[in-house]
C-alpha cells in the first residue's frame, strides 16, 4: 500500500511497520590479524572505526546497512547466542 498507512488494532500484537536503521555483527576470531586482513584487503571493506591497542586494534567495518566489528580473541566465553564456524 503506497501512500496509505494501516493502523494496528490495539492489543492485536501486530506490527504494521518497522524500520531497521542499522545493525552490528560482532565476531571474535581465533586469528584476529588474519581476519582483519581478509575483511580489509580481500573484501575491500571500508573501516568505519578503529579502537583499542594500536598493536592489536579492534576494527568496525562499514557494510552499507550495518557494521561488522572484528575485535578480541575467541576464548572460553559463556555461550549466550549462536555460533557460526567458517572453514
């Protein structure tokens, strides 16, 4: 429907419209330097922000509609989400 807005009935739980402004995906790689090189050089992603220790910086790459943060090391953290393994 172009030009018309629908209204949800109160209490219906229906979401009529939602705009996602941006998103951020965080990864904690086993080899941070290799990951930074891959995203920066192989995929040519633009660096949006660099932070932390200059010798081992965290990088946030611009993805267009969101961001990819590569920081830290994959370690023994408590699992609170999904794990994706790339080989």
